[in-house]
């Protein structure tokens, strides 16, 4: 049985541990789940991921309840099929999906997964990030996955829905050392049930700081019944990778500040020559390890990337090493042992 300490890495350790337990068939015991958070233990999003993982592989589970700081997970065989999961809050649908995808790629038959909850909320990748940045790289590795957004779900109301179709696939290594030439860039302001000036002010800030012209600035109004909610997204399309950076509107945060949050993320990445940003880096590592190898460059070592490296090496016969580059940034390499 693999023992993990959930005090280091928070929900990331839980999600990666569940994914790897399902794929490898190894039992998992996690203690101190999110112990350092203001609200420790399993929240509804994490509990949904646990219960969804258990359903996909027929696992025996102990500790699957709200607030639990310990979990025992004994997986069975992975089963493809038609699955539907409801978080019940604005908890992240995308994080639940990312927990299940590695296992369903190894299932004997195809799967359809529908998840209801939050599709666009802080502290989690929005559906757009998966569609534009993450999944294209997984497809390059051989994964056959299609993802659609059926309904937006903003925080705190939730009510969103995504749907994924997954075909059994064998992953191959990915080597992503350079992003390549910039082909296109744009900013998109999404608004649902809010005054138009919110998105307009966010896009004005992007024009001021990034010098985007009007053709690169898009405002998208969503059905008010799917709100209220707001997101600003920056998309950079390069030859080798597409990166997406986002920030979410809040009642206590000015529109200009929301734009600044997304812009600062993008500028941190663009001031280096590295291939992928902070969030794409830690989310690429697990599929890369399952593929048996690969490498990428990223601006720096994040807490999530570091904890993911540790969890993966507990389950898989791989070595993951990082090296600071003279020209700036970090190279991360995974190789099979």
C-alpha cells in the first residue's frame, strides 16, 4: 500500500494519488488531507473525485466523507462506461475529470463522462484551459479525448456541465522544450448576468498593458441564467503549444485588477523562453510519466509541480529530475527506469 501525506500538496496529492492508484492497481492510504488549509479535509469537490474514482474502478473506500483527513482506497479493475457525477456546488468539474482521465485511457472500452458543478471558478483550470492548452498536448501524445462544455458554471452558484468522450489510448512520450513562433494571441472577456462595462474595462486594461489591438479583444456575453459570473482569458497560440491564462471577477475586486491577475501570469511565462507555464507544467507531468518519459521547460518549480513529482515516483518506475537553465527557467525530464 502506498502511503501519502496530504499535508504537503493539498488536493493535488489526493487527485494524483487516486489517478495513479487506479492505473497501477496499488492500494492508497492518505493522511492529513489538506491539513494546512483553513478548512482541512475533503471538501465536496474532493469527495466527488474520490467517489467517482471508486465507481470507475470498483474500489473499496474508507474515509470518503466531507471533512475527512484520512482516506483508504483499494482499487479494482478499471471499467469503461457511461458515467455521470454531480458535485452539488461550484466545485471544479475539470479537476474531477483530470482525476479520472488517466484511468479511463487505460479502460478496456470507451467512456462518456458527464460532470455537473463549477466549470469556471478560481483555483482550478477552466474548461477553456483543458480544451485549448492541455488536451491538444495529450492528443499529441496519443490520447483520444473529446471535451465539450454544455453549460457554464461560475462560483458560487455552480450549475455547469461538461461532457467528455474517452477512447482507450496508449500514450507516447512528449518532448516540449520550446514553444515555437507566436502565431496568434487574443483576450476574451466572458460575462453572464453582469453589466457590459465589466468586460469592457478588463479588455481596456489588456489593451493598455499588452498593446493588443481591437481585433485581439473579444467580449462574449453568456446567457444570464448561467451566471452571474465573469472571466478574463488570455490565449497565446505558438507553433508547439497554446497557453491559456485566466482570472475571475469577484464582487470585491475591480475589473482592472482581474485583468492584471491574468496579465501578470502571462508575462511571467513570456519573459522566459520556456515552453509551458506553471499550471500546464504540473498537469502535463502525470500523463508524461504514464507515457514512460518526456521533458519540458517551464519558468520555475511550483509547489504543485514539486508535490506531483514526489507522488508519481512513489507509484511508477520513473525518475523525474529538474535543472535550472542558464538562460532562465527550469527543465523537467522524466525517464523510465
